């Protein structure tokens, strides 16, 4: 009888262990950001101002999105993971990128306690995930293997393009590895396939290193991008420091060399600094400044300087030198852990030959807004 009970106990234990290894989960999640009203100066070719919902429909801080993420424990500390994420516009209910249902994420991978996290598909570049900890006061300060993202589509966001690959700040046909070691060291790398018979054309690779030190974090990346035969390079370094969970300071530097064929190399130097004050209570405050210098930058067919890593320029339109500076700030009032309301604004000035499409020839632009952001 004792042997029978022992056999039944062993069988029950094996069954429980098998079920534990086979545990899986799928989660529906999302975020909604609606900015209204929004005021923008020099918003068309006639110099008129804009008052509307969002930046012509776009929210201020975070693209509204919904998604599915899942994990299955296959034993030995290893999980199979996936994410599908789609962005939409609350202002009019339209898809952010028509025809692309999962325009933020579409990847599958394996996460293991020993070798780290490997994912493949459509996903953030590792440069974007890494540099957010020092280039954007609205991004978490700590280094993780999760995607980091920047804030949304306003003038203070433009540093994100230095972290882009051949298809922008999200890589198609890419494979990524990330690992946060127990001693605080962080390492990551990715490679984007061109998916064509011209293996190198449209491909790119990135590598990132960092140190997760609690109140102090530092990181940097190197980016190699092949835009239709024109090879671009970027490197960046920065960090942050949080004092007593009250004040967070962030700063970072970016250097970019862009191939422009017969017009020679474009050289950019950019830097940023920001502060976030979070006293006890429901309010927090952010203030930041960034400056982007460019030298020998080719203009596109519209006579504007394109974003870094875009490969969009005309070989007949000449080159220009100049810089762009942006001062921005915000106040958040947190209604709960998931929901907050905000006031925000930025002021941008262009100097020398620096021109951008959004100002229609004007040398400055002011953006102001209020809004609400909630998560589920």
C-alpha cells in the first residue's frame, strides 16, 4: 500500500511539474493619449496658426495603441515570447499607418535567464531602446530588455532619428539580442536584413552597452545604416542620475556622419539635457533643452534638411550648415497609477541654413497643448 501511495505521489508531482513548465499567458493591453486643444504657430505656408485636437491629430506624448503579448514557460528558465502591437489615432479613429495593422511591434522570440532575450520580426532598434534613458525625460531611467520608446511627434522628439535604421526607428526583418547581467552590465545588438538579392542594400546593424547602477545609469550605442548604397554612422553616449527619488537629471551626446554621394559627408553633433522633479504627491514637472548642429547637410527636393538616417536628399539641391534648438516643458497631474492629465509645450528656433518642413520657412515655432493619458 505504501508503494502504491508513493507511486501516486510521484505521478502527481510529475504532472504538477509538467503543468508548471507548460504555463502560458496572453495579455491584452493598451494606452490612450488624447491632446486637446493644441496650439501651433507657423503651421502652414501662409504663416497661419493651428488650433485643433493634437498635432494635426497626433497625440503629444504617446501614440495610442493596443496590443497582445504572451509568454509560454517551456522549462529550464526559458520562455517563448511574442508581441503584436498596433497604433491608432484617438482624434479620428484612423490607423496610424494605413494598411499596416501591427505598425509598432510584430515579433516572436525566446527569453532565457542565461543567454538573454532574442527576438525576430518588426521591432524597435536597440539604439532607440538604449538612448531613451538619457535623451528623453519621459522614458524610464533604468536599462531593461524591454522596448523603451521615445515620446511622440513634436519638436522635442527629433533626437530619436539618430537612433534609426534603414526603415526608421523600428526595424523590419530584424533579429535582436539583449541581456541585463546580474552585475548591472547591459548589452544589446541587432541586425536588419534587406530581404533582397542585394544583401547589404537596405540593411543595418547596431550595438549598445550600458551599466544599470540604480540611481546612476549610463549607456551608449553605435549604428551602421545602409540607405540605398549610402552608408551612415552614428554613435552616442549619455546617462542619468536620480537623487532621493525626487530629482532626475539626464544628459546625452550624439554624433552622426551621413553619406551624401558627390556632396560629401554630412556631420551632425547634438546634445540634450533635462530635469524631472517628482515631489511627494500627484504632480511632477519636466524641463529639457536640446541642440542639433549640422554641417554640409544636403537639402531634399523641398529645400529642407531631412532627418538623420533617412537617405532622403537631392544631389542637385546643395548643402547647408546650421543648428536647431528646442526648449520644452510639462506638468503632469496623476489621477491614479494609470491615468494622468498634462500641460505641455515646446519652443524651437532654427539658425543658419537649418530648415525643416513643419515651419514652412519660418525660423521658429511654438507648440502648446493639454491632454489626458490612460493605460489598460
